[in-house]
């Protein structure tokens, strides 16, 4: 494929959260980057991310002047992941966490206060400090490659979704029911806040408030990209569109927690895509003239894993630290019943490499669709058929 030209529509990339499943996003991005010439700039003029997707979007934006390099940098980090790079997961850490929670609950908080979170994700902050070049990020955004990066987090103090935007030029901040967008000079705190999964990781204090995972109150995850002028939106999700599971025994705590994470990261995205499709249909049948309420047609393409990440997690569960496996088994993550939860928490290279490879395969299978959406011209001999 070759680039069709720089005068095409304004394309946004939206990366929802997904914990360890976000390695699949990296595989998709590495495949797409390989379709572009060496040294090609990022084809997405707007990037919007939440939770782990916010981290992927930030690294990609920091290398906006070289798409292949940005995708390769993401793959380098994800391919060598260890759980200990995200949160403390040693035997002493897991024992301390479990005992703290048990004593706090048993004594009603008299002996020990209820912990702010089950896990300590201080290692993630150190990992981001080593691998995210915020000075480079500011230079690439100032050069318009990309034009804007939007990172969403949830304000626990005000009970709203806040999107922090660093842009090459001024933009109009927005405020809607339960959500707003504001200008910011992005830093590690914004990424830590966006990825602070409730109960697992502690909230982050900044901007005079406390923030948690961006998906928590994000009712309109496509809105930041639309507010920033997107005409097309490529969404790289992490949910497998499989058949409903057969009825079985009542779900245990691990199964419910896994289901909660799946809903947290993707449910609002699917609902927002449905709303956008309805708006597009209404506009197609509207009378000529300005559309009401500033509505406009926006195209979207959703990419999702063809294979269930839960099954890959079960295949590689032996790679998890023993103390973490024991901790998850206490919650009921035994056998197939723990696959969904483990698929979000297994930051281990055996698993993340498998998802990167799956993302590349899935993207290459849809190369014609994705290429057409991005405005890539088929190379000689690459005609559909």
C-alpha cells in the first residue's frame, strides 16, 4: 500500500483501556505501521486514550514524526513485560496486601484502616518515567504530528469524566453533563490517573482533586476525538466478539471481577458507537441545510480480537508469579473460570507476545478495510480479490 495523500480527512485513533489485553492494540498498530513507508509520520491527527490505551497513545504520539518507530517502541516494551513492572507482586507483597485487607475488615478499621487499593502500582510510574519522553511528546505535538493528544481520567472529587488535552493549537474546551475537556501539559500523573483501575490501584491526586481510571465515568468515549475535529475514527478495542457462554454454576468473585473489567473498558465504547451510527443515519435522511445542535457525520471503524484473549491467558497462566496466582485463586480464578480476569492482569511476556502476534494477524486479515479507511492506496498486485 502507498499513502494516498496528506489532504484527506482528519483521522483520529481511539484506544480504550484493557489492562494486559492492550498488547493486542500494539500488534495491530505494528502491523499498520508496516504498511507505511519508512520514516512516514503518524497518519492519525488526533489520538485519544484511556487507561492502558492512554499509555499506548502517549508513546505513539511522542514518536509522531516516525510511525514505525513509535509502534516498534511500544512493541519493545510490551514484548518484555513482567507483572513486577506494573505492580508489586512478590510473596511478601501479596501476603501484606491480603493480611491488611483481612485485618481491616475483621476489626472494622480499628486495627488497620481499609487500604486505598489492593495493589501497589509504584513500579508502573517508574516504567513510564523510563519509557515516555514527554519533552519529545511536546515537540511532536507542537509540530502538529499529531495535532492533539487527549487522555481521559475520572475525577472522584467532582464525579465526572475529565479529558486532558495537549494540542498544537488552541481548541474550545467543552463541558457536558458529567464530562468536560480541558487543556493540559500532559505528564506521568495524567497517565497514572487514567490507568488507576478502581480497587486494584490507588487514585492519583492532581489538579486539586483525586482521579481514578478514565473508563469509570466515561459515557461517551468517542466524544474527545469528535470535539477535536475528527472526521473518521479508528477504534482499536480489546473485547472478543464471541458467542455467549453456556450457563453454568453461579459466577464467583473472580468471574464477576473479570466481567466488571470487561464492561468498564468496552461497554461505553460500544454504546457510543451505536449512538454515532444512529446520528449518521439521521443526518443521511435530514433536509438540506445546517444540522441541528452542530451534529455532523463521522465515520468509525472498530477493530477487535478475532480470538478470545481469555483463552490465551489460560494457556500462559503458568508465567504469572506464584504469589499472584495464589491471590487470584483465593478470588476463585481457577481453571477456565479465571481466564477473563487473568487476561486483564497477566502482564507477562509470554502472554503479551502472543497478543501482539494475534493483533498483527488480525490487522493483516483486514488490511484492505483498514487501508481504505486510512486512505492508503493499494500497491501494485494488491487489488481486492
